[in-house]
């Protein structure tokens, strides 16, 4: 079995990155770059080139890669950022495990998605030149199954093209089940799978791509 909450966190991180990507300051190599005016435009997550994944560990030593297949999100011109994670799209690579994650862990009938939100200040950034990157701290709120948690991390934002920005974390984000009151659900998954343990902490990573509308 796997723990999916970390994925939601990763989405949150990605969201913050996209917002940072709209504008930017100095280039990562320290060179001076002419500022690009911030335009009144929104940015939209490109699901075809975005990924959100995590690694679960069972029986103390067996690591398995998992992901969410359906993500959506945007950053409005006023800096309001939102990312939705379709919890029913969890993909552990095993059908019965996907079913248990949806029905027992996430209870998707009542909790179809996790939502990451952040309020960003577009005027605080200057503008990245194509090919340049910068790192930025990210603070966002993740809402999952009626519980909200503030997430803080650091992300690397790269302007891949005039109208495209990519965002990745500078290090995996560690999420634990107790952050979202999911310890009992994890225990139920462990019992069904007849496992001695499922590690309650998982590293989450992501690679998100945003395009300007």
C-alpha cells in the first residue's frame, strides 16, 4: 500500500513555483538581466508535461514509485494560485492497491480532490529570460479530506520559453500521515495487505510545466 498525501504536497509546491515563474529577479548565475514587464496574464498548468509522484516504503525496505495521473491548476493575473489533484487518479501500479487507496485512504466519493492554494505577488518579481533559472522559497496551503496544512519548501523555476515555465523542488518534500489525520487509514491498508509495516513518511517530488494564457 502507499501513502498519497505527499503527492498533494508536491502539487502545492509546484503551484508556488508557477507563480514565481511569472516574474523573476536576477538570473541564477548572478548576471544582470533586463527585467521583463509583468503582464496581466494568467498561467495554466500543462498536464501533459507535468508530473507529481512519491515513493512509499513497505515492510521496512521495499520502495515503490507512485503518482497521480490527473492534475490541473492556474495562477491568475492577481497572483491567486490554485492546483487541483484528482485523488481518484492515484496510480500505484497495482489495480487492487489503487482501489484501496481511492476507497479507504482518500475516500474519493466524499473527497474527490486535494487543493493547493497560495497568494502570490506578481509585482515582487522582475522576469526571467528564456533559459534562466532561480530558486524561491514557497509557502502554500494544502487542503485534503477536510484538513489544511501549510507547506514550506524551496523550488527551482526555469523559463523554458517565452510562454512556458517549469518548476521542480530543490529536494524531495517529506510528508507524514499524521499531518492530515490519515494514520488510521494507513493502518487499515497495512492490515488488508498483511504487511508488517508501511512507513508513514514519504518523499514527494514533482516536475510541473505552466504556459501563459
